[in-house]
């Protein structure tokens, strides 16, 4: 299947998580927190909230707990609160 990662078409396999797709593309820093800081995934099991990305327009989706679907739109390093506060 194909998904879009930050606007780029990327191949993904059924059963893969969004996080594994992101990491397979070489991205280690995926999330931007409410203070504008960028971080990488930490726990990989849904606890730390360090992998929050925007999926299909919805903010703060856990990449490590979300399975890919065909045509999914994934955006990394975005945060609705940080974007609102930006000049
Ligand atoms: S990596 Fe910790 S919640 Fe996803």
C-alpha cells in the first residue's frame, strides 16, 4: 500500500505501524510538543506520548499505536498548539 508521509508517497506494508513507516524513512525526530520542542519516539508502546503526529488532519495521534491504512496522510513535527502560537 501507499501512504503519504509529510507529502511524500511512501510504501508501507499491511500491519505496520505509522511509527515503523516513519523510522524506515530514516526520521528519528517525529513529534513537536506543546512547547515547540521536537522529540523522537521513546517507549514504542503507547505510554510516553513522544510519537504524536497528525494523521488525516487529526492532531496528537500516537504513531506507535496506529496501523497504516492505504492513502493515510501522516504529518510529523506538527502541533496544533505550537502552530497557533507561532508568529
Ligand atoms: S513511542 Fe511512546 S507513546 Fe508512542
